[in-house]
C-alpha cells in the first residue's frame, strides 16, 4: 500500500502533493514502483494535527480517487468521516482505512452499505493529544482487546469478515517502548483471523532508534517492514514502494 497524502502538513512528505494533480502523479508513480494499492489521505493525522472539514477533505481527495478508479487502480481512503467514506466509495474507492476504527457515528454503516474493505486501526486518544502521555498496563493485550471489540462491532453492523483488516496503529498514542513491544510481539495478532496491516514507514519510532531525520529513514523503514512481514503482516503501508518491493523480493525468494 503506497501512501499518497493530499495535505499541506503531513509529517513525512508534507506539501509533496498539495494539488490533486501532484497527488495523481505521485499515486501513479507508486503503482509503477510496485504498489498493489494506494492510500489517499486528505486530512493529516500526525500528532498535534487539527481536523479539517468534510468539504475540504473531499475537495482534496475526490478528483484523485475518480481518475485512479477510472484507470482501475485500487484506492484506499484514509479517513475517519462517514461522509467522506460514502463519497469516496461512490467515486470508486475499494477500501476505507480508518485510524479511528469506524467509531464515528455512521462509519460502520457507510462501510457496510458500500461493501468495501475496511482497515480498523488502534489509537489511544485522538491525534491532537495522543502523544502527550500514552499509558498501558499491557500494550499488546489492550490493543488486541480493542481490535477484537471493533471487529465484533463491524460484524454486528453487517460487514463481512472477508472485508476486514486490523492494524495495531504504530505511533498512535504510543511511546517508543509501546511501539517496540507491538512489533516484537506482532505475531500475537495472527490468531484474530483477519489480515494484518502495519504502518511503520518513516515514523518517529524509527527516528528515535536511528537518530535520523524523517528524510533519512528509508533503510530503517524497510528493516521494520521486513520484521513485520516475518511476524505475519500481510499489508505494508509505505512511502518508499521501490525499496520495500526490492526487500520483499529477497525475503520471498528464500521463503517456501
Ligand atoms: C497509519 C495510517 C498507520 C493505518 C497513518 C503516518 C501517519 N493508517 N495512517 N496505519 N498512519 N492503517 O503515515 O505516519 O500506521 S498517518
């Protein structure tokens, strides 16, 4: 899954794709580099970020979704808003990637009605304040319990199990130690019987481990992605598609 942010303020590539035209060009490049789908986001969820309106989010993403869907590129939409979900599904998106795990009123219904895939991600708190003082007694158990509850809610809303994906939400209301524990014990999520998506690409935990700025985290991101795959991840949400693809080719060549 290649990341395309149509936002002026995303932490890792902020301003790279401010216009729909730039976003479209970037999405097509990621597909050329080997992405199976692209994740389009019109609202930054980085720590401390502020929400944007439905209208602004749609203005940013809809033109991009429409053109990509016409070209049969599978599009996921990174949003927490049911109105944005419905409009994006109408424009051809095949997946909703919700860092809020469909907790907004109407979000479960939007996905159920749309018949699309949905990624349920764990987050403690909300983007504006989530990194202030994250706390868990047992991060793996608590994240897993949250995801189990959200899976149950999705199933109860009529979403089929084949449509659902889970994600522990690296960096979303978590300290470095929490993130490392989640990656170390990632295989614990395998018994939930839905595909596991992970987003580690260029994240601050990799900056803390290596001492590198966000512009210099490609190697660390690829290492983290391979660890995740070895521990059961099925979908990697990444900025650096070519680098990740090359690493996966080597990994897959030695897997049975
Ligand atoms: C994630 C995401 C993630 C899922 C972002 C960033 C911040 N969606 N959206 N998982 N992260 N499912 O790219 O660093 O980890 S935005």
